[in-house]
C-alpha cells in the first residue's frame, strides 16, 4: 500500500524538551510539507521541501527545524523555542507536476505539558 | 500576502438541504484551487480541484465548485447533503509556479439526520 506514515499518532512532552515527529512516504513523491492545524486557524505551513537536501521555511517556521536526507523521509523537530507547540501536525506530499494535489498523512497530535 | 477566506465557520443543515460554502482568495494572477474534506478521525482528502478549463468542477460524492475569476471565488456546492457529509471543509489556493498551498480556516459542517 502506498502512503504516508506519521508517527506517533499521539505524543506528550514536557515543556523545554525538543521532540521529533516522523513522516515517511513510499509514494515516490518529490515534495513534502509540514503543516500545523489549530482550531479556527486552518492549516499553516511550517516547512517544505521540493527535493532531497533542500527545504524552505513556510509561514510559521520559528521554533521548528527539518531535514531532508532521503526522498522518503522529512522529520520535523519542534524545539523548546516554539512558544506554543501543542497542536495537530500534518505531513503532506505532492507528486512532481502537482496536479493531483497534496496527499496527507494521518497526523500527529502533540501535547506539551 | 496571499490569503484565503472561508466566511462560514460553522454550518448546520438538515439532510436533503442544499449546501454552499464560500471561499474567496486574494491574488491577482493565475491560481490553482482545491477543496479538501476532513471527516471525523480521518485524513484530509481531496474533494475537487481546478487548474484550468471549465470553471465548473465536479468532484467526489456529488460535490461541485465554481471558479468565478472576477469575484476571486471558488464556492463549494452540493444539491442535497447527507448525514455522512458531516466533516470539516478546507479551501486551498496555490499560485502558478509555486508549490505551497494556502489554506482557509475551514468550515465545520454538521448535517442532522
């Protein structure tokens, strides 16, 4: 089955700790994206990557970091500098050309206590 | 900056009622337009998309949307909703040549049986 795997589904962390969210895809899509979903605010773009070893900041990149060492993987680290990290995080991919739209993962709900 | 507005945040309808959800965007150039749906506990999935051609686009599950360039709008419609249409609906825009989508804040639809 082709798809996107985000793990874990639920994650709890103490304030001040860094945490890494996993996103793995076997769709052979070139581009990968991280969005944050908050109630009433829709989806906001954190980081995106169009090719391996390259990525760009989205609209709310402060307090986050990413890497793209492999085509299949685009992990997101939520650092202690992120002021309000509790949220639902969605990973998406897009095929080159992009006319199919994004394919989304099932998301990770991060709660920082 | 580009933005997407969804004016209806919460909509409650009875089964068989007609649905229209508004979506307006701010960008003067060529755009690609999307509607995504998030059913309770499920992934975001693509309902329909517009890239070019006929401005009336038909999607899955009986949904359609009309691109009106002069009004910067891409409203979603369904003639007769079902209880199973209860979900959150997101409009998204990407501009020609970019690879990132800007999402609206979403509309929560509840259909009463």
